[in-house]
């Protein structure tokens, strides 16, 4: 019987796949000698392919791949006691920027249990990490700037509201004073909208809290006797994008102001109820009062600025307005039917 040593030849197809891979790959023996390296590996880490044959992983390049921890993990992987998955390492080379790498390694099963082959995949995430950090820094700076802008807007709204109230006290004309009071109410409602949006996260607004705080602000500025008039909010757990919430908030503001001005003359006791519910992409917003009622088909006894604002905002939301007799009082309903729009 011949005592000649058994010579193993690597499958040409395996070597071809490794060498031609677009990803940095190393094909290693159990003792971590490099059998083949992908062209991408050589290009990425600036290693001459001619210097690779018969070299160990630790001796590649100028010795920068001699990492005891990586060698230990590869040895454990070859023995079957471990597996390298998304292991992060730093590749340090003299006079060059440290590269952040993620490595994965596994035994390559070619059907021959008498020998062990390892496939080592390396991903350079240095640039991706740097870009992610830059993006995070930009987002953080934007958030700081937005907070500053919101702070300045809030201060400006408060100053504007104060000036309007001072002007109203000094003017003798009841009509002019009424216009200034209306302007003051709208400024305060916009301030409430701005305050709630500044507290929202990820560009989304939870409507129940939003409408509740908005109506509390409106009530505080326009209702002198809480025992006579009240505002109730019945809203589900809907969350909408910030730009949609702005339109919804302004619609609620105008309709509540309209009801407070016209629905309860004299000392009449009453309640305004805000309802909002959604199903899928469909939603319905209702502002109803139990006051004296108004002629069906109009938002106020005399169409004015508030009516135009509500109609414009409803069009912007691609929704429909319906005004009906609430018996007693009036209900203004804004409906959006997204499902129906998709079917047409």
C-alpha cells in the first residue's frame, strides 16, 4: 500500500466564486492560511493579490490583520464551538485612518469532513457610520434650531395677543373692538396649535391630547363662566401627521369660536362637543353645539372670515362639509373618505 500523502485540490468553481465576488471575501484553511481572496478584498484593503498565496491571515499586508481576538474566534469557528456573526473590529494601519469592519465567518461545507475550510466575509462600515453620525448631528442641530424657532414664535404670538388686547381697551368703537377681540382669539388659538405641535415627536400628533389642550386654551380665553358654557372632547386614539393636525386644529378653532359667538346669546347655558373618529384612512370630525341653531346650509348667520377659513381648510384636506340641525343646536361635520377615493 502506498504511503504517499493525500493531496486535496480545491474545487475550481469555489475558487472562482470567491475571487470574483463583489464583496471582500477570504477563503481560509483551518490553520488560517489564505487559499483565495476576492478581488474586492484586495482592492478595498490595498493588498497586492500576488502577495497572498501561501500567506496566513495574520501576515497579510503589513501585519495589520494579526488580531489575536479574530484569530481566536476563527479557531473556535473551525472547531465548531462558535460562529462569527457581525463581529466588529478596527483595522489599524500606520499613517492611515482606522477602518471599522464587520466580519462574519462560517465553515464552508464541501462534503469533505476530513478538512475544514472557512469563508470570512468583511464589510467596511467606516463611511456608512460616518454618514450616519453626520445625519444624526444634522438632525440634532435641526431639532435645536426648531426649538429656538418655536420659542421665538410663541413669544411673538404672546406679544401680538397682548397688543391686540391693549388696542381693544383703548378703542371706543364697539365694532372695531369686536374685530380686535376676534383677532385676539385667533392669535391665541394659533398659539395653542403651535404649543401642541412643539410637543409632538417624529412629526406625528396624537389628536385626543391635541384637541383637549386646544379647547382648554379656547375656553380659557373666551368663556367667562365655566358653569354656563363648556367644551367637551370625544376623540379616539388617532394619530396624524403634523401638517394634517394643523388644518384640523384650525378648523376646530374656527368652529368653536363661531359657536361661542353665535350659538348661546345672552346667558344661555350650553355645551360644545368635538368628536373625531377614524377607520383606516377615513375620518370624521364633528363640532356640535346645543344652542339656538342656525339656518341649514351655512356655518353662521352671516358668512364671514371664519366660514371662509373652514371651507378653505376642508378643501385642503380633500374633505366634505355638512351642516345639519342637531336638535337642539347645530352640527358641522367634516368627512374624508380615502377608501372611496382609491376605488374610483
